[in-house]
C-alpha cells in the first residue's frame, strides 16, 4: 500500500495581519486557525501528518494544539526555516519513507476532505497535481512604474491553492536541486517541479472557499464560511 504524508506548514509570521499573534494561532470559530487544516487531514485517508512550526514553537504546538484538541496522525512536529521553501524542505526530511506528499499551508483552514481525497487519487496517475481555481477577475501585467504592459487571456489563468501533491522522490529531488542552486525566486512547490523535472503538473479544481488567511478581512471571511457551512467545519 502506498503511504501518503501531509506536510502542514505553520511557520509563517503573518506580518500583514497586523497582530502580535502569528496568524496560524489566531482564533477562528473558537479554535486556532491551524486546527482546521490539521483536523481535515486527520479525518482524511492520509497516513500521517508532519507539522512544520516556527523555530521554538514545537512544544507549544504539541501541547496547545495537537494534544489539547486530540488531533490524530501527527507523527512529527519540526521547526521550519527562514522562507517557506526552507520549511517545506524541513518537512520533506521527516517523511523519507513516504510514497506521496501533500503540502498544505496551515493558513488555509477551509480545505475540504474532498479536495484532499481527490488530490490523493490524482497524484497516483500524474505524479504531480495542485489545487487551483479559475481566475474571476481580469489580470494585468505592469512594469515597475505601474504602466500596463499586457492583459493575459483570463480563460487560461488559475489561482493556485494548496494542497500541492507529488510523488515523494519527485518533489524531494526538485527541492534538493533548488536549494543547491539557491533559486530563491521559486514561490511554490509546483514551480520547483516545473523547473527541475520533466514531469507535467496537473491542475485539480479546488474551491473558492479554500482561501488563505493573510489579512484581517480574510479571517472575517473564513469565520462567515464556517458559520454558513457548520456541517463541514464545526469543531468536533
């Protein structure tokens, strides 16, 4: 049987939230933001969860999140690094015996178990897939002076989410090469695979509800979503 590991990232500081509390620990519908992503993966078919925290926050997360709320399947809690890709690599090092990994931002609390299950199914066929939704707005590209340069065809644009799901040897090899080269311009996991392998990354349609909490307005929106979809998101 193939082994699936979820890497949940909770090492960000969330400077745009305007709060002294890191965004993953802010309260949302009575629980910390990070609880909901961990709960979704714990209730999914994945075999284990690796939680990547900020440096020095490992024991806090263990006691105040994992143990307090009885979260299951979390086999490793490890500190992340300076940038997101450093944190992903720390997580990858904890799951070397896995066949597939699902990499998810802990600041996306509204991920559904249905998206997780579909990601697990698709990755066995493709080796690399990412959750994403079609862009709703017209997008412009501009130069450094803010002058519009082009208007891309909206029908071909997708807003990328997480989880991003890969065969473990594929994503580990891509990250090994990326870090060796110091390619700091790479902003997501799929971009590493696109650059350092010949494997095509496939899109799995996600959900507009799977928002990322970056600003106070996002937190308010997530609160409304959970109120309107209590059957899916209510704490148990």
